[in-house]
C-alpha cells in the first residue's frame, strides 16, 4: 500500500488499559469508522485516504472527535449526517466550520 494523501483519525475511546469506554464510544464512534470507510469507497478515494480509530484524545465533551491529517483539522460532535460534508470539504481543501474545534 502506498502512503495515503490524507488520514482520518476517529476517537474510539480506547483507554491505555485496553478498555473501551467514554463519550465517543457512547456516541457510536466505532460505527463512524465503518461509515467513513464505506463513504470513501463510494467516492473511489480508499487509496488516497486512510481511516483509523484512535484511543481517547481527551475531548470527551466534544465527542465523537474526527481528526484530518496532514491538514490538522479537528472536528467535534460528528454524526453520520456530517460524513458527506467532511469528505466534500476534504476533497475541496476546505474546512466544515460548524464542526471545527
């Protein structure tokens, strides 16, 4: 696999001890990982953008958290309804201001 242009990280609330708990998990962040991956395949971008779940990023009150790199854009309170807006912005080199933290 070649290095992707972009990397989407989604907080999955995994703690250092391996336990999955917390705000992002309670707000279905694990489902977001699959939904982003599927949306990327629908757009034929799966070779350009990688999706990875992360451990807790410490912004539980804003969860689920989605981070886009290398742009260093962080989004909070992301839902399934926001996926297309985020990917549209990513393709255009823009930011979804209403979600930006």
